[in-house]
């Protein structure tokens, strides 16, 4: 499993500056969608052959008193989820009571902790750190997150005990079956759906083989086609749905997303959409994973409730409208079979390769239909398109002044390629390259 690093510390010590620096890689999971507030922010980073996940917390307010109050709930949760804690303090502000309270907690907590003194730029290192020795957390590490000073060296040290994981696509090919992950917040019906997908008989067999590994793969077949259910959330380990669900973990959900070809995200028609649904969806979207949406518990709803849910989904999940949407009842099995064609289509869409010829023709037709605008008297030119990657598909468009291409025109191109290539269930990413 990829090591998880939590950033904790008072507000304003530079946590989000460090977070942004560490996750500036192309697989950063942070995408900003308007209207989403975040308590904890997750991102992926990589140093050489070592990938890692970072959690940023809003911070522990310095105004509060006492350890418990000072260790705000979000930070505690982040520390819980992490393998390593980077405890940030501010060289310019000096040692602070809140720092001491946090340090006390971290000493007791026994997570591997690094004391990181930020904002040492322009300061004399030894005197800048002198204050912080008394926190009793070992050698302070001087950095300047804003300038990147010492950051790579710190992360290299931090990751030293963890194994290398070279970058190439780790997912096995389709031959063994499309890998399906079922995700969603607690109680939406994931475990009920998984039981449905597998069929009751296999459930029993599987439970006897119970294991403590993090990810479990359950191969199964449907109409002669192989699939693999990837269960990282432990939902299959419960003998029946009345057993207490495991504690919800974003980290495990992120692992599940990474391990599957197609994610089925389950939503609950009875409780409606909540903020946590949007956060999860945001992560799926940023990960580029193929996606099928299932609004569960559709049984026994009044038509008014159904209308309300439909409208809510349309209004709030517009940013994921590339995914097929199903209304199902995992409990009764209604609509569950219809998920399979969507899974197949999402998988196919995310892994197809298109020729440069085909993509360029689509681009030129789109431009012929609708010219890009003039910028400072010169027309933006789009000449050629080729595929830069799959899963998710990346389409690279070459031209002139592409950096000035308006968002609306990019959306027009996205929609056109989507329609002509009949892509469903996967985001398409565009990269624009300019000749000058
Ligand atoms: P957070 O509240 O802990 O997430 O802190 P931020 O990352 O928002 O940073 C708080 C302020 O400190 C911002 O104005 C940053 O620009 C500044 N800052 C962060 N890192 C450094 C640094 O290395 N040097 C200096 N001089 N300022 C920094
Ligand atoms: P999980 O925490 O996401 O794995 O959710 P569970 O599968 O444990 O389901 C949570 C609760 O919702 C249980 O009481 C289920 O019986 C119930 N449930 C699951 N699917 C449906 C459904 O399609 N319709 C109705 N009415 N209830 C459901």
C-alpha cells in the first residue's frame, strides 16, 4: 500500500503550501469544484519511484485550549489514517502553546512523526530551530515550503523505509476480467449490491475464506464473461448487512478506486445527496477512473420522491454527466443487471486507442463547424490531434495560441469528441500544445 502522510499543525504554518508542492504531479487528486468545502484534502505525490498520498487538514486552531480542543477532529482523523505525520511549525512565529499541545498529543500517539520547521527562508537555520527542540520530537527539519527548500530531502528521508513502486500502469489487463470497485459512503447499500452482483452462493464460500488482507479480489462470471470484484473497503467481510460496518475511510476508498478498472459509485435515494457524496465523486473524477453511477434504494419510493431525487442528481452531479446513471434496488435486484452494459462500455471507452487520423479528422470537422475565436486579431488555429494516453483517454491538440482557447470552446471540443467517439463512462482529458 502507498504510504500516507498527514500534514498537521496550527493554521498558517504553511500546510497547504506544502501540500500543493507535494501534489503538483499530474495525478494530483485535488480538483476544485465550486461549492465544495473540504475538511480534509487528499492528494497523490511521487518522489522518484516512490508514490505517496498526502492529507492536508484545515488546521488546529490556536485559540482553543487543551489538547483535545486543540487537536481538531479533522486532524485527529488524518493522523489516524496516516503512516507518517509531518508536524509543521512556523520558524517566523516561534514556538506557540498550540504547538506544545499538538506535540503532546503526537508523542502519546506513537505515529512516526517528523517535526518540520517551515518558513526558514532568510533566517539563520540554527537559531530558527533552537526553540523547537524542547518539543521533544527529535531533530527539527528546516524547510521553506514556499520555495521548495529542503522539501525533497525531507520527503526522501520520510519515504526511506517504504519500497519503490515504479510508475507503469499497475492494473492487469482485461483478460482476467474487468475489475469492478463498489464505492460510496456508509449505508448507501454497497454491501447489499456486492452480494447481488456476486450471487448469494459465492458469498458464503467467500466468507469462510475470510482474510485480513487489505484488498480482496473476487473473480466471478456472468453470461460467460469474467469479472473481478475488488473489495478494499472490507464490505464483503461482513456476514450480513446487520453487522456493524467498518469505519468509513477515504484512504481505503481511494485505494479501491486505484485498484479497479471501473468504479460503481452508489448513492442513496432515501437520504438524498450529501456533501460526502460530492467529495467522493470529486475524487473519482480527478483520478480519471471509469465510472458508473447507481442511485440505490429506488424501491418503494413515491413518485414525488423520485422526481425530487432525479432533479437533485441533475442539478448537483452535472460535473459527472459523462457517467451512465442507473436507478436501482440492490435489495430486490431491480436494475442491477443493467449495470453490466454500462460497466462494459465505460471500460471500453477508457481503454480504446484511436488513430491520429481519426482524431485529427474529428478536430478539423469541429473547427469547420465552429471556428475558434480571434485573439488580438489573429485566429487561434487547431491543426492536429493525437492520443496521448488511455485510462483516462488523453487527447493532445496541436495548434497556435492554444493557451488562449476559451473554456467554452474547450467544452465544445470535449462534447464533440465525446459524441463522435461514443465515449461513455470515462472522463476525457485534453492537452493543448502551441507551436508558438
Ligand atoms: P496553512 O494554514 O497551514 O495551510 O498555511 P498556508 O499554506 O496557507 O500558508 C500560510 C502563509 O504562510 C501563506 O501566506 C504562505 O504564503 C506563507 N508561507 C508558507 N510557506 C512559507 C515559507 O516557506 N516561507 C515563507 N516566508 N512563507 C511561507
Ligand atoms: P453499506 O454500508 O453501503 O455497505 O450499506 P448496506 O449494504 O449495509 O445497506 C445499508 C442498509 O440499507 C441496510 O439496512 C440495507 O438493507 C439497506 N438497503 C440496501 N439496499 C437497499 C435497497 O435497494 N432498498 C432498500 N429499501 N434498502 C436497502
